[in-house]
């Protein structure tokens, strides 16, 4: 399998973590290194990540890729066995992907700043608002669990956790205060011990450029 991604691609980091947790080998393809127009030809959606299977078929959207991996390679599972915890894990992940990331991703921020005229200050306010509000809701979701777990929804890391870690990384990159989210930080601490999460970090990718981490894009 080939994963088309980029070191700081947070949706791609979700998939990199899942591949690591399932012990699946893959070829890392750095999208910025491809020729002009090449990635659109591979993935018409044009967003990262995309997974290319050995038969040449391509799956775009991290959620679809994660669902494919879970169905095709069920062990170890990313989702808990209990149907309610499974649904809550998906809900947590969807909130990050669809409600937080979708409005804070760089192309949306650039549009707000440049096309809508909000400028760098407006962009920073937009990002801080949607990130802090989102994190507060995630913390409240964990507070509402029927019991405390080491990870979001279980004693092994999975679906919800692999969405959370890149979201916290982005929040840190943009100096969003995190101290009050004690449940989220506890999960982050537990994930930091796990090799699949360590190997998926931007710093561990072949196309890592440290100066890029502090850039606006
Ligand atoms: N919902 C998509 C989001 C993908 C996405 O927006 N990826 C960003 C990077 S994290 C991207 O490709 N940005 C490049 C662009 O907007 O052209 C997913 O979960 O895969």
C-alpha cells in the first residue's frame, strides 16, 4: 500500500497511527514532492491523505481509509467491541474531523484571511475560537463517559485517540491554551508512550522540515 501524505498532514497522521497500530507496512509518498498535477490525477479530491492499494485502487478521506483498514485488517481493532463505545468513538472522531478540522484547515483559514479580508489577526481569532470551542466539547464528551478509561473509550488506543492526537498537536502549534483539558491531556500522555503514535508524528516522517511546523499553512 502507498500512503500519499505530508509530514504535517493531520488527517494523514490519523491514518499513519492506524497503520502503525495494526502493524501494517506501507510506502510513504510525500505529496509536495510529486510533479505538478500528479496528485490530482491520483486523488481527484486533491486533499491528503489518500491510500493506494496494491491493485491501484485509491481511497481518499481519512475516515473512509480508517473504515477500510478496520474492515480489511480487523486485528487489532481500532473500535471497541461494545456497540455504544464504538458509536461514541466514531462520534468523537467525527467531531474532530467534520466540525473542528474542516473549519480550521489552512485552505479555509486562508480564505477567511485573504478573500474575506479578515487578515492575519482575523485568521488567528478564527482558529483560536473554533479550536478552543472544539476542545472544550471534546473534554466534556470524555467527562460524560460511563467510566474513566486510559484512552478515550477503552484501555487500548484506537479510533477516537488517533483523531485526538493530531488535533492537540495543531492546537499547540497555534498556541491554543490546553491546560484546562485535563482528560484530553491524560489521553495524550498515554498515547505518547505508544510506538505507533510516536512513528506517526511529523518529526518522524521522511519529509519533515522543522521550519514548516511554525509556518502559517
Ligand atoms: N476530510 C479530509 C480532510 C483532508 C484535508 O483537508 N487535508 C489537508 C491537510 S490536513 C489538505 O490536504 N490540505 C491541502 C489543501 O487544502 O489543498 C480527511 O479527513 O481526509
